C-alpha cells in the first residue's frame, strides 16, 4: 500500500493556514522591532516593508510538524475514553493505521537525519534574520552557512554521486547547500520571485518523492509548498511583506535538502541520469546565479555585491512589467522542472 494522499493534502493545507494566519502577527512584530527593508538603491518599493515572510514560512512548517507529532503520540495512547477520542479524530482527518505505522517506522529509522535537517533549518533562518537585522559581512555569513551545511551532512543527508569517498560526500553536499541557498538569496530581487520558485521546486520534489513512496521527504516538500503558498499572496504582486534574508536562506536551504533526500537512483529506477533531476528542478535559480557571478567577476567586482543583471532585471529593462517578468520566470522554471518527470520513466 502507498502512503495516503490525504495526509499530503493535510500537510499542504495546514502549512498554508498557519503561514497565512501568522503573517499579520509577524508583520506587526517586525514593525515594532524595526525589522524592515527600507527604500534605497536598486529597490523599487517606496516605503519600508516588514521582513516577516521567513518567520511566517517557518511557522507554517514548524507548527504543523509539532501538531502532527503530537497527534501521532495521541493516537497511540491507551484507555477506553482515549481510544474513542482517537478514533473520532482519525475519522475526521481520514487517518489510518497504515499511515501511522509507516510514519513511526520512518521517524525511528531517520530520526537523527531529520533532527539535523530541522535544526539546520532553524539555524539558516536565524542566520538570515541576523543578516536582516545587522547586515552581516560576507565572511561570518559564509561561515554560518558552512557550519549549517556541515551539520546537515553529518546528520546523514549526503550526496554520493556513486563516488566511494566519505570526504567527497561531505564536500559535494556542503557545496550544493551553499550554492542553492545563495542562488535563492540572489533570486529574491522582485516581489514573489523567490517564493514562487520555491513553490515550484517544492512541488516537483514532493510529488517525485511521493510517487516513489518516500513519504517523509514528500511531507517535508508538501509542508514547504503549503507554507510558501500561504505567504505568497502577501508578497505578489504587491508586497505587504518580504521574505528577507531569513526567508530566502530558509527557502534555499529547504530546496537544497529536498534535492538531497530522495533516492532518485534506486533498484526499481536504475537510471543514473535520474541524479540530474535536482538540476532540472532548480535550473533557473542556478543558471541565474552562475550568470551574475561570471558578470561580476568579469567586471572585477565581488560576486556578493548586488546589481541589476539578474534575469528579472533584464526582462524589466526589455519592457516587461515586474509582475510579468516574475510570472515568465515562474513559467520557465515550471516548464524546465517538468522535464524532471522524464528522468523517472
């Protein structure tokens, strides 16, 4: 039996609700604490915008996770009254023992890895929040990203690429996480762009994992999808909140991890080309990162200094509206990401 799809739907809906409902609270908190993106060079908004998006997205992921774990514990209780209540709850959410046994098995088997991923997410969110608050210089920000990436690799979530070398596994995993995190950080340059690309990437990784029975990975993907969908109306087309570095770091981190966790190459799908699936899903932010880094290098400027040479900026200079440029990039990412399904056949 496959994992019940109603649990995936519940993950998306609950994450979206918590993200959306928490955002007004986080907006007010940001206004009180001064966590704002002020108008200035290379920025098109005319008034300070709260950097509440990352906190709302994190809320949309963490709260359903806590509630889901609590529910799983509740359903396993004993006693006549408890059993009747548990049965009533299970009927409401269409829960079954098959899903319960699968989740318990998966959680027990991958507890260390999942704990490392969750701590890493909070670490990346905190690092981005510090950058939003204090504008960290490149060195401490890079060191923070590196430490989080090392912790994730140490927890067991590693890329191998069929190379029998633990050192290589650590290095390529850390490089991948750093690259994707910064690619999404760079793409957070227009309303809805980073969040929308996160939605598209999370959808592909979640559905691919679900189709292969990798239900824990799929649940992480669907939680990410729902949390970003709950935030997106506040950010596109007119922004009432920004992701900030906290949000872009978190989104990039989650997409990087979702690309690592699934086993794209298995005995049931023995096609080495399947390991290229993450590149197809994330090709737009990765190519944009490579493009702007090369341009900055050729101009003799540091690669981490922002400019207006991203694809979104070039489309706007070509006559597109900002919303139109973002929608085009979404469509391009969705189309190229769809090619990843061919790697499954």
